[in-house]
């Protein structure tokens, strides 16, 4: 209820400003930018005051779906995955492997997409011996029309932070590339590059790279196959 009241107050204030400023406007403002175009400067009247009517138009344009949201929607559905993790400092060590499932679906009318992940990971227990632990993770993804970038956030049951990332898409290689930064321990920030390639409509491959000491290294690889496919 508090959030709803705040939203209604903002809308009321915006329309009140629109009515007030329209009385002082001497000429129309510039046209709003398109959803995928460059972010336009804040519209203003001849008096230099913001034009709420044009601001509202731009807000509506920025909320429209486009081909970038369609790219994310194409990945909706149920997936099985196999994960490889290179956690040993020994470069010749074999990666840890495990399997799991992922479910992707649209939210907010196709403006965002959620992914729920369930699997198992080999982790050291209190006795120091490796054992299977249940893994749970969730992502929220979208395309930000204002930033003109793909955006994503991630949480899981192995930590308490929220990881944010921004990315681009290369249509020639059908590849998303995201960059972010994770902080597993206080003050220990690690740059991350995530590459997601759409092999076809039923297969995709994610590669995870971390930079330590100025050197980038692949530490994780996840192969996804749409459920029911081979």
C-alpha cells in the first residue's frame, strides 16, 4: 500500500506540473526519442522549464518492447544443463561437473525475464570432505531502452549479495556478452565476463571468465539443452 500511495503521489505531481507549466509554455518542445534510439535531452519549453507532456511521451516510448526483448523471450522454457567448474589452482586438474535444471519465463508483459535454477554442487563440508549440496539461483534479465544495454541481476543460496551485470548482443555470432564485478570477500573484487552463445533454438552455451592478477581465466562453462531435446 505504501508503494502504491507513493506511485499515485508521483503521478499526481506529474500531472499537476503538466497543467501548471502548460500555462507558461511559449513553444512546443522537441520530439521524443524512439525506444531504440539515443537518449534525448530533457525536453524543455522556451522558458527553459521541463515539458511534462513531452516527458510523459518519452517515458511511454522507453517502455515499449522491441527486438531485443524478443531475443530474450526466445529463450523462455525449460532447460537441462551440465556445468563444468575449474576451481583447482592446478591448471591440469579436471573440472568439477554436475547437472541441473533451469526454467525461464516472461514477467511484466515481456519487459523482463526470470530464470530459476536448481542443481547440485560439490562443496567441502565441515569435515573437509567434498559432498553434494543443493544449489538454488535466480536471475532477472531485461533490455534497458534508456541505457541501450541488456541488464541482469543474480542471486543464489551461496551468498547474500546481488550481482548486477550489463551486456551487448552480436547478431553475427548470436552471442550475448555481459560484464560485471563480484565481491566474494570484503575488498576482494573480481571482474567477470560472461559469454552466452545461442547455438540454435534448443541449445546454448555459457562461458564464465574471471580476472585475477590482471589475467583472465575461464572458470565455468554451462551447456544448456531445451528439455525434451537432445
